[in-house]
């Protein structure tokens, strides 16, 4: 009885694919985290409670850190680099008479909670976009 057919050896493909995936996914994740961090800063500056800006340089001091992806850990930070940034962020509601409407404490933290799914979607989109 004679048989016909063929076989394919994916051993080399598996090695190369694993190597590419290990490089591509963290890089794409870092790109997405950076994009999400930039969106987070925009939200903090533009959606209530907004970053105070009428007096001082708080809003202009905002920065998005380089994203870090190591193993199962990933992080990006949005920071404001003025001496009073933490004090204003942590102020108890009603303790500061803000000089403009829609500004207030928790201008970063509130966005992290409210828009978490949006930020994760930004990271996922970057992974999809960069993995092509």
C-alpha cells in the first residue's frame, strides 16, 4: 500500500515566532502605555475635576513617564512637577476656594478610576496595531 502526504516541521518557526513575540508584545505594550498616559494627562487637564491652571504652572509641569514593561509588570506615570501639586491633588473637597470652575482635587486619580477601560483599550489597540 502506498501512502501519500506531507509533513511540516514548525520547530524553526516556533523558535523565531516566540522570539519575535517576546520582543514585539512588550514594545507594543510600552507604546500603548505611553499613549494611554498621554490620554490620561489630557483627561486630567480637560475633564472635571480638571488640573488647576489659572494661577501657577501646575498644568504645564505635567509629564508622562517612559512606559516600563518587565515580565508581568507594566507601568506608566503621569506626574505634575510643582511643589504644590500633591497638596492640591490630595486636598479635601471644600477646603480650597478654586479660582475657576471645574477644577479640583483628585484631578489624576479620578480619571484613572473613571477612564480605566478606555486606557486599557488604548494599550490593546497599540498591541494589535504594532503586531501586524
